[in-house]
C-alpha cells in the first residue's frame, strides 16, 4: 500500500501503510503484530482506525532522504499459542 516514493504529510512525517493479507484461515487476526524496520531500528505499527488489517507508522526521517525499510509481521497460528511466526515483507 505504501508507494515507492512517499511525500511528507502536514506534520512533516512520512506515513507507511500496509495491509496484512494472503494468509491462511489458521492465523489469529488478533495476534497480528507488524513492525517496520528502518535503518535497522524496529518500530511497532499501529492498527488503522478503519480496520481491515491495515496498519500504519508515521516516520520522522527529516533530512535523511532515501530510507530503506522492510516490514516484519509476527502472528500466532490458531490452536498453537506457542507457535509465533515471523513473516518478512520487502
């Protein structure tokens, strides 16, 4: 959902947005915990008020220019609370 080039919003931040989809029905939606990793620093993303498994992160990267990032999503499989999985989105 986040385009390859993002402009600053009115608060001088950049907003990264993802929608978590494409997983099997055996994943607990309540257990989705996405993180954005920017310059090797991991930041939790917040659930968007509109829902639908959309998460956002407002990033203050003033003066940095191009910033590489990727997203990790931690989740639990239904019926196996000891099974925390990591999914990398690039």
